[in-house]
């Protein structure tokens, strides 16, 4: 994470730089891809009142830039308030990303387990032959049986389906 600190009409002391650096480092705990953090500290004086404004621009991978602006009489308080607001935004984004992760399908599932099937349900079955056969052989086998379709492996090791169509012809997938 790249952190850049800019001071406008304000002298950047080591204490200020360390405070901003520590605040920016505290954003790492959300495990988001933070590319860079840019902090602009500026001194404002309006109507004889001194104040400070802090702007954090946080660049995230796969998300728009988050910009937080905060004004306060004390520069350290302004930094702390801006960081708290940034943490709130990043926490919400982190929760959104982690709560909507896709669940992977379990691998090595046995579809022929000890399940009671009713008469109307689909019963999983294994192929009768894993030996590759020609399409002509599968067609002859289908013609000689009362089945509607046959699933087989062809010579190219592809799983194929040959079926009887309504117009007395045959289809092949």
C-alpha cells in the first residue's frame, strides 16, 4: 500500500506524518486490496477562526475510490475522525464482499447413496458400458431394444446420446 501525505499551508512534522501513516496502516486489517492512500492536510482560516481539513483518498482494486473529507479545530482530531469514517466504509465493503461469496459444490459426491426414491422421482444410474463403441453399433443396439435412448462413449472418448425421434428417425448428441 502506497501512502502519500501532502500538506497545504501547513508544515508537515514527523509527528503528523507518523500519525497519518499509523492511521493508514490500520486500514489493512480489512483485507481489501488497497492500492494507495493519499492524505491532504490543509490549514483553513475563516472569520479569524483557525481550523484544519483532512482529505483521505483511498484507491481500492475492483472498486471506486473512497474519498473522506473532515474538518476540525485540531488536526489530529480531524485525522482520527476521517479514519473512523474510512474504517466504517471499508468494513461495510468487506462485509459485503465476504457475505456474498459463492459456495463451491462439494467434490466427489456419490449420487447412488442410500436414498429412498419414490416412483415419480429420477433414479441415478451408471452407464452400462464405459467401453467406447461406434455410433453404428449404438444405433443397432437402440433399434433392437425398446429403449428411447442410449448413452455411450464414442471412439473419441466423448459421451454421446442417440435417441428415437417422433418421426421414426434417430437423433444424436
